[in-house]
C-alpha cells in the first residue's frame, strides 16, 4: 500500500497525460502531491522531509512548466529529485558520518559497517544513474515515450535494483535467523 501511495501522483500524472496532455498532467501531479502531503499531515501530524522535498520540486518544476508552457521543466523533475536524494545520502555519509540507509533499515537487519557503506553508496550511484537515464530519455525520445518511461521504466529499474540489493542482503538475513 505504501508503494501505491508513493506512486499516487505518478499514476495520476500518467493517466492525465494519456487523456489531456502534458500540461493538465503536470497540474494534476502538483495537486496530487499537495493532497498526498495533506493526507500524511492529517494522519500522522508530521510529514517526512523527503515528501516535502518532492512537493517543493514538483511545485517549482511543474509550476515553471505551466507558467512558461515548456515541458522541459517537468521532464527535469525526476532527475532533480533523484540527484537531490543521492546527494543527501552521499553528504550525510561523507560530511556528517551518518548513513541514512542504515538509519532506515538497521531495526530490520544487522549487517557489518562495510555492507552499510556499500549499500549507501550503491543507492547514491543508482540515483545518479537514474537521473542521467531520465534526461537521456527526455531529450532523445518523444514526450509520450518519456511519460511511459517515467511510470514503467523507472519503476521497473527501481524494482530490479531493490531486488538485487535484497539478494545481496539475503545472506545476512539468513545468518540472523540461524543464530
């Protein structure tokens, strides 16, 4: 359910694009993200900083798309989001000595420090790569192909990446269960 909730604006963007085009889809994505933040706030009393960042980025890049009537800005939104999250993971680790992947997952799995570092850096590189792939698709393919990639391609790549990480971590989960 969390995955569907996180994908809510993307799915609505995709559907709106198919029926009304990029500009209506952009407005729908902005509205959906506001609704998403409002729902989280009403239910939990606080909103995760990453969701606030996502809202800010969709408002800025989506707003620029609508105001300037230029779809280039909305096409940059996923890249900016990926690169921002990657930069946060990298800077938190390098500058502040805080591994955010570890902070999110350490209650679920115990692995050596070197594995946490490898996991964190793999996310940094994956997010950097995803940002680059998004730009490649945005500039070398039609807007319709980019929208399809945004929903199916990027989610597919993310799922493959997470599954590969799961395989890497599986031996630690099994070791913990045996002990």
